C-alpha cells in the first residue's frame, strides 16, 4: 500500500507582473516613457519605419553611419533612397533588435545613437554592436 499525505495542497499564488506602460501613436508606433519608439509590424508601421530611415539618411547627408567606425563596406558610396539595392539606406540600431529586444528603439533622436547605413554594411555587421 502506498502511503499518501493527507496534507492539503495550497493553490499557488498568482504573480501579477507590472507591465511597462506605453502610448500607442496611431497604427504606426509605440512610445515608451523613456523616449524609445518602436514600430508596429503593420503596413502603416512599416511606412513610418521607412520614413524614419530616410530622415536619418538625410540628416547624415546620405553618408553611411558606419563609415566613422571603419565598418562601411562601400566607403565613399552615398546611400540611395531606393529599396532593395546594396547601397540603399537601412536603419542601423545601436542596441541591436535581436536578443536584447526589450531595448529596441526605432527613434531618430540623436541621444539613442541610431544611424542610417548601407543595406550591405548593416547586413555584414549583423548583431555586433559598435562602440
């Protein structure tokens, strides 16, 4: 015969996590209290994200943001606004969006150190962070 305890099992307490609050700005992006902006994965969010990239590229005079660090694969070649070309402008995040996804930020504010870079350079850099 198997002996069984007659002790009552207490139900587990449910832990309520406090979520970080944010404001949704239309169907385009989410604004966090610390100033980060994160695009939604919707057609309007994609269009907003592309506009952010072009704003940064214009601010940089269409020069790759990775040229200063020596990580530019196309030095001297200006970025192009057209999509799909190796020299087209793409959004390079200072805090990469992969594993540290909780820090992702699509803002063009200079304090966040994001930049526009060639699509080829951004792809070659991958998830490595440049200091």
